[in-house]
């Protein structure tokens, strides 16, 4: 079966307590031209009248985009503004060092933290009994694979769903986000959006929830990831990017086919009343095979339920169908690790067959078939379906 469109890698600005290692676009969606291989003009086109970028929600001053637009290649000058903005952001990102990006983002966050007054201060520290449903708290306290499986469903290989958040917590967090957005509008502050694919929503780490989300990852998600995602270092997650996304009328409507910039992604519906917006999953792939065909056994659609969580690999290809009515808001936590899994496997002294077991889970089916064929030509190679479900 063919894909629903080419896959993108979701990017994000430096956020959370990580290093902001945003990934690049893997492939443009069907029908969208690619400008990544075009060069800037050495001398500005003085006859070209740049567009205005005063309404652009970006960390950089609008005048930078106006000036840079005069240097765009001729084929870009008549492109839609969104395409020009994306191209210019990619150019700028190449010339900003990691240290400079971190410094700028730290200053940006400090401006918010020094002025924004939280509405519900109890949200800024984890309170398990008021945040989580009893079944989730019980499973975490017992901290065994059996206790986790008792509260989880695995409707598709490596996609786990479970009840997690109390309705009162969802309501408080929605109130806090709405309060932050009202403050942003009142003071005319331009905020960073969660990533390059979502035009609505907010980065929770930017207005004080970083410590709470870090504790959520370390004490509640890591124990689960250690059991269910060892192939991507589920026990060594050490940074995150936490944000909310909004869908509905006058918001984002749908989300294109993509993979996340994370090892493990936690996705929780907060509410409100809505129709549509189903997640669709299409199997795990590496960068090389991110646009390869979907196998029938990899197809899975999931309907959101407020308070219920979905936990999956960041490399698990997915998207969100159109929210056809109402207003849907989701909490996302991209959980990451600083040490590569390949380095971890190389560092240890395990036998090759043990490493192959982890590789079979960590890489996509296309890569494992080729790897297994090269290393073990004398052995029979399992079919794709059996590898996908490993």
C-alpha cells in the first residue's frame, strides 16, 4: 500500500531542557516544491519589493526577513510567503551556532518568565494523585512490566494507549494555556510555536512548566519506556520538548504525515468537544526509507479520548486527520536521549547476536532485511511482517 503523502520531520526551536536538536525536513509533501538546493543571490535584488513580516511569530526581527528576501533566488521571489519564510529560516539556522541559538532562546524565555503570572500555580509541580488517574499511579508505584501491561492496550505494534490524566488536571492545564495566550495577545508578545508544522499552540517549557514536565518524563515515562522501548534507549531519556497543539476552526485543521524529533513521544488529548482528528500510524522507518510503502499490518487509526495517552516511537510515521468540528487540544512530550543507541550498543561487550536483537527492533523493516541478508546469508530471513511486529 502506498503512503498518504511524503513524510516530514517535525522541527522545533531549542526548548525544554534539551539541546534543541531540531531535525531537517526529510521530504516535501506531495505537490510542494523543494527549494533546499537553491542558493542565495550574492547581491540583493534592489528592484524587488519584499513582503511584510511584522505578523510573523518568530524569534528574529521582521526586518531580517525583509532584507534576506532580496537575496532569494529568482525562482523563490514569487513563491508563497510561507515557503519563503521556511526557506529563510533554514538558511539562518545554518549560520547560527548551537551556542548562539541556546543563548537567544534563553533570553527569549527569560523575557516571558519575568513578566508572565501563572494562573494555576499547582500545575508547576507534579502531584500524582491529582494529576493522574488511580490506575496509572498504581502501575507506576508497582513499576513492573505486568503492572504496565494491566493498564495498557497495544492496538498496533509498539503503539500503546492508556488512561492517564484526571479531568480536573486537563481543565486546569487548558485554563493555563488560555491564560498564557491572553497574556501574549495583551502585551503583543510574539511567541515561538511548537514546531514548523503547527501554527497554533504553545511551548509549555517557555512559560514555566519545564521542571514539571521533566519530572513527568523521568519518574513516569522513563519507567514505561525502559520496558517497552529499550531499542531506542527508553531508560536513558534525559531531555524533552513539551508543548500543546490546537486544532479546529481558525486553528490548525490537520497535521501532515511526519515523524517526530524524539526517541519516544507521549501524546495526550486534553479536550475539548470535537469531531475527527484521528491519528493515523504507518510503521517505523529510518531516514533512508521514511517514504517507503506501508505494509497492511502497519496501518492503524486512533481516535482521541480526553485524558487518554498514546505512547509511541518518534520514528513511527503518523499524522492527524482533519478536526471537522469543535476544538481539540493535545499535550505532546517529545522525550529524547543525548547518547545515541548505536554508541550504547558499541560500548557494551555483548555478543553480536544480542546486538542484532536490539537492531531488529531499532531499525525499520527495510534496513533489517538488508542487514540480516548481508550478515547471515546462510540463514533463512523472516518475511517483512514478522520483522515489523518484533
